[in-house]
């Protein structure tokens, strides 16, 4: 890589009277200096090993501690951007790399790392976006009470093609499939499986059988309520075994009615389904 293709140097205010300067030293290293009087820390990078182009620096408070941090960004795959984030360690007066969650019990999300980062300070959340084929994916990261980054939310496909024909979004967002929005604890355990339209938003379930039993819980107990053909209910959650859908139907007289429907009771593929 020629010098002209290196990331341009950047100087920025960190906070508490501290300033930092970042430079790309060569193809494989960047340096971050803390001013005044701080040392320069070198970090190894790989700006072209994965075909990365357009290297540059960005600054933001990535860990929401009130101090401005640094990201080294490269583009790959035409539309995706890879982020290496370096956060300011107040006690040590230097920058350290923000580690990506890893370990046997830690999920990795759809993007496999930090890409296309947007910072939502009000939510204390980092959103990581990437494109694979025609589909855009978004992973959400948060920090636990010890300041460790963990995957908070990611999406998962619904592989049951027949089920997909009974689902769509409350708002047309371009015809992409309904998916699961998985929410994780900081320990990596799935704590909810919401259904979402492509691009976000609520999902609908269309009733295409004469009578669809509506259960109080995702169990085989006898149902005393039913939806009928033509009803449209909001599809809220899917069970871990993908056999049950939690719905909410708004009855004109009784208001919101919640319950669970069995996927196998939905019937075959709906006419005109996705």
C-alpha cells in the first residue's frame, strides 16, 4: 500500500484536557499518542489482508464513558466497513483495543464482528450492520456492568418456508422475509425470540384455515378460543423449537386478545405468500 493510501492522521479531544493523535505508520500498524506527555501505543492492523480499501479513522464515545475513542475503518465487499475500535483507558492514560465477544457460550451475530458501526448513546448500544447477498443484517452490542462488550441482539432466519407464507410485515419494507430478533443476556443466553419484519418493525400472521385454535400457552392443552380465516394478527414471538407463535389479535369488541397458535395448525402454503 502506498503512503497516499494510508489513513490520514487525526487529532481529537478525548476529554478531561486530554488530546490524542492517531496515524497509520505502515501497512500493518497504527499509532495512537496521548497528549500531553503520554506514550504512543502501536497496534497491529491488517488493512489489506481481507481486501480492505479506503482506510480512515473515525472518533466517537464507543463505550459510553464520556471519553472520545478511536476506530480504524476499512471498506470491504463494496458495501461493508470493518471497524477496529480502540477505547481510552482513563486509569492507564492510553488506548486499548475493544475486544470482540468470544468464547464457547458467546454468540457471534450475523456480521462476525464490528462492521458499519452506528452509535446510539441514548440506548447505550452499538449497532453493527453488514450486507450478505441481497439481505442487510444488524447486530446490536451493549456493555455489561463490568464494561465488557457483549452481543445484545441479532437476527436469525425462519427456515420453515411454509410458515413464511403466512407472515409479512405490518408495513411493506421491500418484500424481504420475516425473521427472528434474538435478545441475549450478557452471559450469551437467548432470553427472547421476537418476530420482526424485514428491516425492523412488527410482523403479521395471516389466518388461512377455517378455524385456528388459540391457546393460552405453548402447550397441547385444549383451546377454547379460535381465529377464523381472513383474520390478521400481530405475530410477536416464536418458541425455541419453532412450533408455536405468540400472537395478539385485536377484536373489534373485546380489544387485544393474546395467545399462542401451533405452526402445524396453520395449514399449507398460503396463496400469494412470500
